[in-house]
C-alpha cells in the first residue's frame, strides 16, 4: 500500500527538512497553496490538493481542504469495508497529517482590527487535525515543527506512540479554541492564559502563610482557582503516609489522575494516563523530591502548577524553560480544620484525616494498606456522590457531584470505556464514598462483566440485602470503616 502525507502549514520552519525526509521514505506529499509554493521553490515533489480533488480553492483561500477526498483519506479506517469504499471513490489513505494553524494568538497581540483577527480563525486546519485525532490509529497528526526531528528519528508504529501525537494535537486545538473564545468575550489571553472555568471579572484575595511554600519559578502569581486545586492535590499527595512515590493531578478541584508506584517517573506517567485530556492545564503534586527525569516528562505537557516538597537542581532548570509554569516548593503539613463561608457566616469542621480499614464481606482483597490509604484520599476529594475506579496502583476513572449514586456509577464506567482500552484491566477496585442503599448499583456492576472489587462503607437499612447479593453473585465486596462525603 502506498504511503501518503498531507502537509498544510502556516509556519514553514524546517518544512524542507521533514518534506525531504518523507520523500526519501517513499511518502507522496499532498499540499495546499502556500505550502505548495514553498515546496516548489525547494524542488520538493508533491501533488497539489486542488489537482487531486479537482476542486480549486475558493473564497480567497477560505475553502481549500474541506473535501470528501481529503477527509475520506483521513477518516477511513483499515477495515475491509472502508478500504473498499475508498478504492471505489479513488481516495488515497493518508498516513500522516502535518498541519499548524493560523497564528491567531500572535495576531491579537499585534492588531485590534476585527477583520484581520477573524481571518486568522483557522477552519480547514482545525478540521483536519480533528479528523486525524479521531483516526489516530491510522493517521498520525503532527502539529508542531518541534516534533519533526522526533518523526525523523522514529515514525510511530504502535497505537500508544500514535496516541501521544493525538493528545498533543488535541491540546493544541484546545488552547487555540480557548484563545478564540477569550477574544470573543473581550478577555485578554495574556492576562488570563488558559484559566479553565475561572471568572476573571471576580476579584479575590488569598490570605496565606508565606512560610508554607516558595514559588521557585513562573512569571505569574497563583490565582484563586490555582490555590483551590493546589490544596486538593497536595492534600492527596502528602497525607498518604508511604515511602512510595505518589503523583496527583487535579483539575477544577477534582482529582483526574493519581498513582502510587516505586519510581517517581512511573507514578507521573500512570497519573497522566488516567485522563490525559483532563490533565491539560491542571495542577500536579508529588510527595517526594522531584527528579530531573520526571521534569523532562512534565514539560512535554501544559500545566498551571507543579508542587513538591523539594526539587533536584537540574529539575528546576528544566521546569524553568516553561515561563508560565508555576513551580512550588511546598512544606509538609497537617491540616486540623477547614472552613467555608455561607450566607449566615462560616462553617468550620475537622479535616477528614481518617485512615480507613476494610472488612471482607466476600473475597480476599489484593489492595495493601498503603494503596488503600491513597485510594481513599483520592476518593475524599471527589464530590459526593463519589465513585472512583482504580487499577493496580492508579486512578483510571471517577465521577462525583451527581445527585444519584447510580448516575455516578454509570458515568464512571462510561468514562472508563471512553478514555481507555478498558478490556486490558484485569482487576479493578471500585471505591464509593458512602453505602449502596439498594442492589441496583451492584446489579449494574455485575452486568459489566468485569473483574471489579468493591470497597464501600455500610449503614443502610438494606445492608443485609447488599451482603446477600454480593455473596450470592460472588462479587468481591469489602466494607470500608468510614464514609467520606465531600460537599
């Protein structure tokens, strides 16, 4: 089968290098107007997309690539039916997509002219990237000239390698879309860069103990939302008494990633793998000194804050290459109380520092005390009704803030299937922050036909029915000693 690549880029940096390499590797290049002109000047053989589609560019170049012969080649899978249809329509398969978008962010910094800014909202390139992301197992999306050398060193073969490019592409278009949304709302992107869910019109003051942490890097101060997310992330990381390496990733005050492993590098990678899309723009916390090895992995993604009790000198140098990344050295602590304001004053309560124990209802638990403590600490920060799924050592899905525990349970499994190759998980641990009052949740778990061990407190009127159902259906079920509601 022939190998084909679409190249349609605004930024021509190193375009000659990657193009010549792909020609050497027997790829056929298809390109659009400006890119085609560049390739011609550099004597690089290619096929103009307009000649391939037999449709000239229209509307002053606004419509170039939006054509079935382009998107069919990007979205067609390797299945026999798709390949047969592509062949009958004389559509080629595209193996690689090299695209970067119009410079919208740079344009709004240099002009206030609405017409010029509007013209920099990319449509075709954005759509091409989306298509390649959807079909990443066949088409590799490459969105940055900085990745050309990596492609030259090794064109990814495995789905895992390809997924990394798809995630980076998705992050790229997400950042682009947020910049556009901010502009439409009159928000200056440089003042509020990628503050997901933050309302920049609200004024806020943080009353903090300046001895609790030191900001080692990052040009910006911490925002209100940063501090809220940081509080959750470091509480989870620091309050699990373990010699193993812990990494937690928090977004919108909810843990979206977390892992406990012997090596710090692995704890970060497993935490990120739990939900890489949600991790984008999040807060990352570690329970031990951050190493240079881990720092090299961190800078490949976009985060707001990195927190740890200490950092290797080389790690600081690496993290400082990201000027907007806040790097915090946070002292170990123990919180005694927590409070929040309400209409009538304030609510103050003891911090939830309980260490849960388990009692077997049916089956034998494979979760040791260290992991049990860590899993429960993550559960504490998922809003009720909270359900969390863990593999051997990391969070793989969670759902909270639902008014129905059944809804939370179903959503948790839905996210697991959406974001993961879920059949690879041989043994999952499901944690609930409160009891199951009826057997409907257990019936749902049973129908999923997955190896799931259930950890939940008890205390409902139907405890006997729950226990009877678990034993009758041989569901591994373990009673947690404590409930962990968060409102």
